[in-house]
C-alpha cells in the first residue's frame, strides 16, 4: 500500500508559500500550508497529526512565534516528524540552532530540486 506523503509548510511570505506549494504538489506531495506558527497550532488544537509520512518545512522568521518556538511547542505535544528550517537570513547561529533540534537547514533562495532532495532524505531517515 502506497502512503501519500504530506508536507506541512509554515511560511509567512505568500509568494514564497505558493511557489513552494507548487513545487511540492508537482512532486506528488499533499501539502497543508500556514502563514504562521499560531495558524498551525490552532488547526492542530492539541492533537497530533504526525507520523512517518509527514514532513515539516518551516520558515525561521515568522510573525508571532518563530519557527524555533513552534518546534519547541510541537515537541511538547509529542514526537515530531522530520523538520526542515528555511530562512532568507543565513547565519551560523541560526544554522547551529537548527542542528541542535536535529533538523535540516536550507537557506533561501534555493532550487526546487534541492528542497525536494532534502525532504526525501529527511523522510527516508525516519522510515521504518
């Protein structure tokens, strides 16, 4: 049985969010996207949707809670799927913070195929 892979995207820039959605959908992923950490948390309402068929792609700088704050709050709710932090502000401190969460890190701008390769590696690393 083939499992449909889902990417949960949190990106506040509408144009960037739409571009990433097109890339992901074109590659066959189901995509749920949100403009803020709070919007995702509200949709979850305390329930976990995470399993090995999910991947989280999250901008670091978001209005309200940052990507790292979102990660911390989600970890408090239970196990997390693979997480990829994206940012237009490539900085060694941000990269280090992503590494401490055992997450992948991808500075913007990036090519679609690069994002897809990082997602595939992340999902493969967590597959049973």
